[in-house]
């Protein structure tokens, strides 16, 4: 499902723990690290897609997390032509994403990378909020930076609420 401009609707997930460290997943059989993300299916809201992707990729459900915030607008990235499947060339440009910032309220042991038949990650770790963007595939770096910048303010609000 593409929009008129050739972008596939998608959600990105920044999952943080109580120390404001973020979940960083290593893609199966690759050396690339990334945040969980995935497409929005026809009829799904971005929030519904986020919870589905969270479960499929990380094994967590709504009871394990709390939504701290989301990006106001879509963030877009173009996929280099050589990465695009032949049958999509000419119509597909890339992804447009709504990003969510979540707080893990469950335990690390609740994470399960094998919750679906098609796992995305084979390892994970907690990383500082400002992940090293050079570890992210080049064409996604600016979207990651924009999402981290926009959502960082929700961490400050959450800390304030938790202290009172």
C-alpha cells in the first residue's frame, strides 16, 4: 500500500527503559542495528500497527509499555534505487513513518525476539538515547535523528511526572 507520492506508511518504535536507554535490535544475519519498525496494514491506525509490530519484533504487548509520545507528522526517507525490488521500481520511493516513544514498564525478560514466525532481530541491547547514527543504514539516518530530536522532550516530561 503506497500513498500517491510512492511512500509506504510505516511506524517506527523507540522503546526506552527506566534509565532512558533505548532498545537497539540487530537485524538477523546482518551487522545493522536499528529500532523496531514496520508497515501499516490497510485498515490499521498507526497506533494499532505500532502494537502489532512491537509484538512481532520484540514480543511485547500493550501491558508491557506506556506511550510517552509520537511524532506530530510523517517523517520520510527515500530508499536507494538498487534496494528497491524490480516490480516496485517507478512507483515506490521509500517509507513515511510515524514514530512512537515508549517506556518499558515490564521487565527485560519480557522481550522475546522469537514471538513471530519471521523474526527481524537476532540480538538486542540497551543503548544510550543518542544512538550512534553511523551504525544505522545511511538512508535512514536523518529520519532517526529527526525522530530522536522530536521525541526527546517526552522523556523530560516523563521524568518530571515520575518525581512528583
